[in-house]
């Protein structure tokens, strides 16, 4: 396998090109129309949502690009690693992480499946390798999805040294695995998670500056398209010329209350709470 061939140039111009390509790809998508909000707004919101989803892939690309530029690591993206039966048996036996960290299993033993890992990073000189699932991390990953991801990464850790040795990048003395949770809100076990603030120290080279520059490039590219996305929406949204008179009549009392001005409404909404008071007899109520 070769070094990661996605982002070999992390210059501002290269990051902007990658960002513009991502935004252009989102704009070129064919999105369904929601009957509630109409064609124009459906397209605008769908395009923005697509850019947000593509940002996750750009974070992965930015991390790999920063690691590659350091010229220290071998990078293996989207790697299929055997899920061996021996690794699963050790996990099912409830061994502690400390115990598991001392165990290295053969990657070519009997397997029950395959684990697809977002990125494997190898430092041949240090005899070190890490396997990572990369999450954008701006929202919680469902609990039902977190558990199997953690289980697979723990199993991968047990065979990773052997797997990398077989690829010719060994010998590997230290193997690890983790979730890179960039914005830190995915909800994985913090002891098994690397957030944005920890990336540079974890790898020992600058990483976050490249990813953050990529993020800003995406934001700039998206914001440049926002006027064109929302202009058709605003074009068909015109305010009534006669103000309240053009709106459906909600009732004279309601209209009068709101036309007295925002100050009066604000006073009513922020007034101290008032209870019903003591219960009065019907005779008292009649006198008042």
C-alpha cells in the first residue's frame, strides 16, 4: 500500500480548492422537495445539510493531509482488517484494557468478519501504529451504534501489530486504536476518544491547524453561495403593504393588544406571576 494520496498539499490554495469542490458537489445534488416549505427553500436547506455532511469527510482528509505533510507517517485509508475469532473471544472474556494491551494476536488467524477502519497511521521508525474511526463530532452518535464501533476498534487493536507487520511496515511494538471525535460531542468513552484539543499531542505533529483552515475554507465557500441559494426564496416572500390589515383577522382584541406596541406586550409577558388569590364566596363575588 502507498501513503495516503488524498491531500498532498495543505497550502491555503489547496484547502480552498478542496472546500470549493465539496460545496460544488453539494450544490449539484438532486434533492427532494418538501411540500411544506416549497422547492426553493427545500433546495437551500438540503444543500447546506449536504455541505455539513461532506465536512466530515473533509475533516478526515485534513487530518490525513497534515500527517502526510509531516513526512513521518505511512497512512492507510479505508483499511479492511480481519475481525478474528480469537480477538472476539478475549473481548467476551471481559479482560481489562490493561491486560488486552499486552496481547498481540495474529491477523491471519481464523476470522469471523472484516472491520473497515477509516485511517491507519504507522510510524515505522517508532514501531508504532494506530487505527482510527473519525467522527465530525458535532452531535451524539446513537448509543446502539457506539457500542459496536468500540467493540470493533478494541478487536482491531489486538491484531493491528501483526496486520501492519504483514504489510511490510513493521516491526510494530506499540499498537493502539481510538475514535477521533473532532468536535467532541459524539458521546464515546472519553478514555477511548481523541478530540480536536488532543490531536496535536497524540500524533506529535501539528494537525488541527490544517483541519481548522479546511473548515474555514468550507465556510467561506458556502457563504459565497448563500445569496444565490436564498434569493429565490426571498423573491417570492413579500411583506403585506398594509401591515396588520393584510393579515387574517385573529380577533379585534388580539389585534388591538399587539398594535399598542412591543413595550406593552413585553411588560405583560415579563410581569411578576399572579395567583388566583383566596377563594371568595358567591356573595362576595356578586358584590364585586
